[in-house]
C-alpha cells in the first residue's frame, strides 16, 4: 500500500463513528442473508435440473453486476439503481419461468451478497498469517489494494469478490488466465507492465516482500 493510500485510509477511518464495528456489520448482514436463504428455501419444491442452472448463471451475472456497480455506480453515483435492478430481475423470472427458479435466484443472490460483504470486510482487516493464506481472500485483497492506486482506480480491478468479470472484460491489472486470476493470491509477477504510472511519488506502493511474490504460477 502506498503512503498516499495509507494516509487516505487513516483519514477515512477517523470519520467512522466510534460505535461502528466491522465484524458486527458482517454478522448483521449474515443474519439477514441467512434468514432470507432459509425463507426462500422453504418455497423451493423438487426443482428440475434446468431450474438448478439458475444458481451458477445467477452467480456469474452477480459477479458481472458487481463489476458494473463498482465501475459505473460507486465511482459515478446513480441513486436507486441497485434496488430497481434487483426488483425487476426477481419479478421477471417469476413471470416468464417458475416460482422455483425465482426462489433459487433469491437464494443465490442472498448468498452472493453475503459473500460480497464478507470479502469486502476481509479487504479492510489487518494482514496476518491467517488472512494472507486464505484462498480467494488473499487474491481479492491484493486486487483491491491495487485498485486504489490512483493511476488505475477508475479503470482496473472493479471486482470485490472474485476477479472473474475483470478477467472477462480485460479490466484486471494482471496478465494471466482465469484460474490464475482466481488463485493469484499476493503474487505480483503477472502485473501488467504497461499500466498507467502513478501521478506522484506519494502514490508509489512499496515493493512486496520476496515471499509474497513467490506465489503459484498459472
């Protein structure tokens, strides 16, 4: 992390209400998401294999939507967009397909949102000997830290769970395949060499330790 990023994080954290607790926030989301999953599951009855396909398709679309949300909404605010999309999608599935498909979509959507909140929390906790070795979590931590480099943050590394959409749309700072993206960890050997340069020396991120760069290859 660059000195500029560290200074921004410190200033931002100083504005957070003292009563706020990140872990409590995640726990609340999991309580709501878990209740949603339980309620939706009660309405699913003998789904067909085609209806089960809603799960992987929704997971992929959620990843793409997460990418789009971060690239076009969070960085360029448009109020009410997420709620409108979620409501329209659930209603459309109910009308054109089946109740099972709709409830499976709700279950998958809730699960993906819980995943999103947990990974986002993991991106902002202190690095330690446990966090740095958790698959997928270590990947998205490096991915998200690199995203906050001011030279690339408007165009690169928009995912906050799995960097699938970044790989798909070519908006990753890595030059490697899909599996390499997902299991990259803290590896910096595949960072693109033609990325825009930082705009001041304060933005420069210190080199990663040698042990970090020795992660698995493609």
